[in-house]
């Protein structure tokens, strides 16, 4: 989906109703989303994201966004954990709270803070 980030609001077409309901401006939702909201609040002390604010964080030209999606892999240890790989252009500190909310809203029970590692770590896990 292409978006014109110069517009005042981004279209919501294609975003599932459950995700729209999960955000700060969402309505009544099921227990899974209630749990995601709770986990996010406990971890960050903040309310879930308002959908338009969240969407605008994915503007590829946004200078505050210090990452680009790389890959999603399963942990090599068989624990069932997923590892989200981002290219941060070598920056050890970067804004990523929009991703934390996405992970919790999609059912993550815990979300660890980012750890900067070299691409060799990804290559070792991606080939397993």
C-alpha cells in the first residue's frame, strides 16, 4: 500500500478492524487486545498509539525514524521467540516505540529492548 505522507490523514483501508480498535482511539475490543494494551502500558507507562500518529511514524522520510525493516526470524534455540531485525545504519540509539506497540498489539507477551548486533548474527540465525 502506498501512502501520501504529505496528506493530513492517511487512509485506513487495509488496516484490520481489530488493530484499529486496539489503539488509543479504538473502541471496545476483546481480551487479547485488552491484554496488549495492559502490557504496553506496564512496559512504557504510556497509552497505546492513536492510529494516525502511529501510521505517520512509518513515513520513510521521517528523520525521527532511525530504522528500516530487515527481517523477522525464529530464535535458533527453539524457544518460540521471534527476533525482529532492523537496519539502524549503525546507530545504537533510535526511536522505535511504534514497533513496540505493533508487537504487543499483535500478541507479543514480552518485547525486549533493542540490542545492536552485526549482520553476522542475523545471517547465523536466518540460515537455521
